[in-house]
């Protein structure tokens, strides 16, 4: 764990089994990380229940943002109440009251709240959910795992840029190898989206010294031998991640390197946002909070954004040079 | 193993490491199954090499279909030579010289050769590649795993019918539960194709007492708790199968129930065709031959076809009754 205070906003009502598993997960995270501060976003009575389980030294690391306006409105559907807590958590990040936020609520609602509340980075039409899978040779960054189900080729190419920057910043992977997930490794393999994306990626200038290695297959997501970053659509990525989790359960437990991740970072919005699966258990919520704290301590969001900006700035400079050459 | 002679045509030149691994795999299959007969399709010198490793009692169970016309033409690209062996193997099934065929050559070439040489069943536009994954509660039939990368909703609905019939016939699963793979289980989850297919499947009459249980997730492919048949597009199915195989390798080996399958049945053509992965090893080729023999001994192709015909006949009867009711 890297040093430094991290103030994480936690959506107490997000997730199928909220608030119980969120409270339990937040308590675990507090105990594991002495520099962690939590902003509990939700009903005061839920926050009080959590605080009651802390000792006095831990209590000073907890603050509460009550979501009063909808809590207690018994006629409000549960989904609407949960969305209001995720919006309040996003607001806390925007205000600077929290450094990052975590929700196990509906992914679509979290992405929408983050886009509206924090704003997208320039040239990012669709933010990406990024999951990191442990493999033998090191972590594999998989994106998208559920943010954009039907991305256009240009979106997949942008996600490759995001993934490369994230691999370098969040996981210290030097010169990441980026692959496009398909049904074979030979050029031309795959559906229309893959065939259209492959040449775009070959032409894309990637940040952090990353290079595009071409098409990769399902094996490469789990074994990690060929690529550090694997780019796919959110439908395939989501299905894949859950199938891998099931495979590890079938095989009697995750490999020594670690199992399938249960938390993903949302990349492409101006703030640090971590999404846990809706069926998250307490350990998953705790790992989501730990991921948010890790990303904040690495200043991952700012550094990824800066790599993209540098990219865009170099692009502008290149275009300007091209123009000069042409007009000379 | 069920009793009865099975005569399997083997494409000696199909696969990245053919003919060596095909020869090795065929030898293993011969030794494991005393009622297995092989028709070796390919260059005579390769067949002779295989036969030399058999004892006299085994030799009577082997025949050769030499593929003379292109073998020895050194200027022919390797791919064209391999495709000619798969066409000859298909012809052997059509002629009745073989009961079924196996190839580890390019999937697309095998599907094309099978469709052209054997013909499609009525109302099947796109045949499906079907793989069976072992799970705790019994096998899970996954289709498509690479035959049709971008199926329309109507094709996915037909594949559900094929998968249900196959689960009943090939794996003796009573009243199979059929699920549509998506990113969540609630209705409306998924991309456009899934949202359009879900109501089609809900309205589809499935054979063999099967019922549609709605959307399922990646977990359900590996754990098998909710569905016996999982329907998806060939892109997702192919990527998934390989990722699961990689996950089992990562976890130190497949679960006790068995690992990810390395051979798939082609359903929807008028003959028994098994496809092995292009990177098949000898054990994979042997398991492909064993699958072909199993399907033949169960008369799976005929029985699946009959279930579909029964289905179509009942549909016609229902339509006719409807018309009578309307005109009365």
C-alpha cells in the first residue's frame, strides 16, 4: 500500500445487498488501511450503525453526507433512492470533499451520474470500465467490462489509449503491449467491429511507450502471456469477467496470482470512480475501496488524463508540422 | 462409451501442427475405442506412416481416402491443400463411406465445406458450433462458439432450438433449461441483439420439453447452476471458451468435472461433423474423434433433426388449426 491519506466517498445504498454488505465492507477497509478516511453517503441511521462499530481513533476518520431528501420516502422505488446516493457521492468528489468514490449500485446509473457530475475528458465519448486480472507474467488490464456495450471502432481505439495509460500509471507496466480481443490472432479474424478497429489501432499512437501487438484471443485475458492491455466491447468484457470468476470457483479457488477482480475503475471522467458488482459481498466492497484509495494515492486519474493531453498536444503539434511541410 | 461400430473420417492435413498431431491423435483414439474405424483422408504417405504404427488387428479398422489431386503440387498454397482434404472428408460422409468426420483445419473452411457438401437443414440459415462444458450440476451446452460471429436475433432463436435438442439427445438432459447470455439477468439487460432476441426466445416453442429461463450471465457458463443450454453469438462464445481454458490453466488444472472442451459439433448440416481447434494437440484430436463416434452412436444428428422436424410439423399443424378456427 502506498502512503498518504485517501478520502473515499462510499455509496451506502448501492448494491443488491446494501446497506449490510457495504457497511461490512467499509469496516473491513477501515481496519486494513490506517490512512483511509471514509465519507459515508446515505441514510444517517445506516452511517450511525457503521460508526458504532468503530473505536474512537477510527471514528475521526469517518464523515457522513446524509442523503435526507429521498430517504424515508417509503413510496419512492428503491432504485431511485439508490441513484440519489450515487449522485451525492459524485458531488462529494466534484466538491473536493472526497478524493474518490465507490458504488456497488447499478453500473449504468453510476456511469451516468459520473458523466453528468464530473464531466468527460476531451475526446472521450464513452468512458470505459477497467478491470485488472492477475496473470502469471503480471496484471492484465481488460477494458471495457460493461460501460459501453456496443462501442464504435473509434471508441475501442480511444479505450486502447486509456488502457495503455492506466496500465502504466496504475500498475507501473512499462511500455504496455496492447491487444484487441478477437476469435483468432491472424489479421482479418473477427466480426465487422474488430476488422474495422484493427487498422485503427495499428495507426493509433499510444501513450506511455505502449505498442499495439494486434489481435489476441480469450487465452490471453487469463494467461496474460502476450498482452498487458486487452481491448474489447463492454458486452464481451462483462461476460468474460464473470465466466472467469465462475471458472476459478469451479477449479476450487483462484490461482496464486489472484482471482477475477470484483471492482473496476471508470476511466474517462474527471474524477476517480470505482464500480463494484451489484452482487458485491463485503470483501468486494472492501477491495473496491482499496482500489479507489490506490488510484488516488497514485494520482492515477490526473496522470492518465495528462498522458492523454500530452498525446493530444503532440497530435496537434504533428498536425501543425504536417501543415507547415505541405504549405512550404 | 456406447457400443457399436463408428466409422470416422479424419482430415489428416487439418490443423496448425498437422499431420503429426492428427496422426498421433488418431492412433490414441484407435487404441481407446476397439469399435472405432477410421477413414484417413489425405496424402497416402501420411496414412502409411499411421498404419505402420498399428498392429495387424487394428489395421483392418483403417481405410484410406488418398487426396491425390493436390498433394505433391508444391506450388499449391498449404491452405488450399488442407481445404481439399476437408472437402474429401465431407464427401465421405455424404457418400456413406464414413459415419462422421473430424477436422482441426480452419473452422470457416470446414463449415463452408459441410454446408456445400451435406446441405443445411430446413430453416437453418447458419449452422452452429456447439461445445459442451462440464459443470457441477452436469454439462452446459454452449452455442455458438465460432460458427456465426454476427447472428441476427432469429438465428440466435434457431440456435436455442438446436441447443435444446442437442442437450436432450447428446447429453440425455431432460427438459433442458435454455438461457440467453447477457450482462445481467433482469429483462432489458444487454446490447440491441440481446434485447431483440429475449422476447423471440420467450415466444419460441423449444423441443424436448425445454424451457427458456431468460437472461443468464458469464458465471452460468462455467458453474452451470441455472441453465443447461447457453445461447450466444459465435464471437462471444469463442472468446469465452478460450478464456475459460486459460483460467483452468491458471488455476493449476481443470476442475474434477473436466476442463474446457477442445472439440465442437457442427449442428444444422445433414451429417455429423466435429471441429477441433486449429492449435489442437494429439489429445484434442483424439477427443474430437471420440465426440464424433459418440454422436454417431447416439444417432444425434438424425435425432436432433427429427426433433426439429417434429417442431416444424407441429408448427404447421398449429397454423393450420389457427386458420380453421379463424375461418369457421
